[in-house]
C-alpha cells in the first residue's frame, strides 16, 4: 500500500479505507489466538520467561513477526505484567504463584498490519475477591470505552466513559500511559487517553484505527518506572489490571479486530 496517499484528519490521524479492515482483522485474530492458547499455561510454578518463549514460537510458526522484539531495544515477544506491575513487565525467571494476576500483551505484524491486544490472567484460576473485582471493573471499563467509540463522538467521550465508571467503583485510572493509533505502523496519532472530559478532543471519524487499553489500579493512579527503563509499577504497590483491544471506526460504531476466537478474553467469565 502506498502510504504517501494516506488521508489524514486535521489532527493528523490517518483514515484507512474500507478494504483495510480485512488486514487488521487478520493481524488481530492471530494476536488474540495466541492469547487464547497461552491461557492453559498460566499456572503456578511457570515462569514468565517460559510463557514468552511459547508466544515467540507461535508467532514464528504463523510466519508472522513480533512487533516488540527489537522495538527500542526490547527483546521479547510479549510484555507480562504481574500483580502491581502496571505495564511493560519484562518476561524472565520469576515463577508465578497461585492467585497472581497478570496482563499479557502481544503485538504481531501480519502482511504489514499490526495486531495489538492484551488481557488478564490468573495463575491457578482463582484470584482473591479484590483482584477479581479489579479485573471485572477494568474489563467493563474497556467495553464502555468501546461503546463510546463511534463517529461524531470525541476521544474525550471515550476517556470520560472509562474514568467515570472506574472512579465510581472507587478505583483509579492510570494517567501515565494511553492507547494509540495503529494500522500499518505500531504507534501513531492519536493518543487515546483513558480519562477526560466529554465532548473534548478530536472527533471520531470512519476509518480511524486505534487501541483502547485502560490500566486500572486498586489504589492511587501514580506509577514509577523501574531501573530497567521498561517496567512500570504502582507507586503505592496496589494491584493493577489492564485490557486492550484494537478497533476500527465504522459508519455506526467500532469494529473490534482482536476478539478472542474462543471467547476467552475475560479470565473469570
């Protein structure tokens, strides 16, 4: 595809064509299938490095490319964020314990298109009640954000829908990270904030492709980056959760590219 002829909004957001949705569905389906396949392996005693090795192998088997290996020096096919890690957790030798909650985030490239999604898992399948509630609220916040993603609404409407729901549940939305445009590139305008005022920000138009990926903390929203320059954790060490879908704006709403083929997007449903 000739990217020099891309249509851009006045805010610099690319508008893709109707035929481009198929490429995004293919990439999104692979990323979602990988997250389905990893679910049975998220067990106590398994290391996050072992999970990442499986994901790497599955990306290779699909003749796809990991978008994260080599990205700004990152060397893994996934980010795996456990308990109070907000995002960008680096897979390694640490073994999971029963009841640990974790987000696994995978981005693949298929025929030039980027499929980006993440979801929550529970090692051993049984979170405590507070963790379970955090997972529920974060999932529902994402879906409320997607409901607000339709032509004529604004990006502020998406953030407002997420923020007001999360805060009504006495939890907090992380401010330091956001969703992003994607398509034929990994990260592009716009920044998709998960908080904000209704009616503000760029207006949504048919053909926009972007992620919505709220991070929600049981405690306060502040984060800090560890010495590895990647791992973000909650400053107060409270639990954090995240769900992410990649979507495209259609004439009447949002088309989700990263739906779970097996209906496994939410770990406790």
